[in-house]
C-alpha cells in the first residue's frame, strides 16, 4: 500500500470531519449518517478508518469523564 498523497489525505480528513459532525448532530445515530460513513470508508485507507473510529470513541469517553467525573467500581463486588 502506498501512502496517500496530499489531495487524498485532504479528502479523507474532510470525509471524517463530515461524518463526525453528522454523528454529533444526530446523537451518534449511525443510520442517519450511513452515506457519510460510506464516503469516509471509501476515501480513507482501512487502517486510517480503524484509527479514526478508535480515536473518536476515546475522545467521546474522555469528554464524558471530564464532564461527569470518574467513579471507580465498587470494590465489594469482587469475587
């Protein structure tokens, strides 16, 4: 696999940004953003898609922890 050129990278990042915006506006409803997801997967290398999906999940988790705080699990529930 060759590395994407500048135009291909810009197309990938633009498709990613459009998908993330749609997901944010639709409370992560994948059904409403299906066309954008297909565009994202078509414009980005598979490894990039995998990375960006994990990255978004991490950023959402981080945002939740920062806004709601972290509560450790109850220690008495150990087996």
